[in-house]
């Protein structure tokens, strides 16, 4: 494992739309494992729930899931079904206001499972990249 020169910050953007919360929970657990495997990484997650009109019980369950996670998660409820692209833009805008600013942004589908070393490998590739 290469040593990273300094702490890197990655913002992970997740847009939910009637997402299976059991699967999302597993995705977040795997993301947490991947973040812990990269000791010099600050991993922040922004979830925009795009499930406009869904029963409030769904959002309450999503909030409970977020609270039970050991990740730094900012959960936002979209005011309408914005579509995938616009909801990601909302998430991007939210994370762009955070301090420290991000070194990288990862758009992660709510059903995509990262390998344990995925973030470490991404940071190493990013560090070696000549174009930033």
C-alpha cells in the first residue's frame, strides 16, 4: 500500500429513488469498510432522496439507516423528483460548500458495492495522475 502524502477528502454522492433500504445499508457498510482501509482519507457522503411523494415512513426509515451508519452522511430530501442528473447536481452543490473542499467526488449508485480496496486504489491513481 502506498503512503498518501496528506489527508485526502472524497465526497460520495448518492441519489436514492424508492431505493431498497436493505441494499443501500449494505452499500454504505461496504463504503465504510473501503474508507477505513484508506487511513489517510476523509470520506463524506451526501444522499439526496429523490423519492418525492413517497410515504413519510420511507424517509423516516432512510433517516434511521443514515443515523445507524458510522459514515459522515448528509441526508437531504429533494423538494420534487428532480431526476438523477439534477439530484446529483444538488448533492454536488451541497458538498462544494463543505470544508475542507473535496479532492475527488464519487457518484455512487445506491446499489453499487465497492471492494474494500477501491477507495485506496482510487486515491493512489489520483495521486499519480498528472492531470487534476
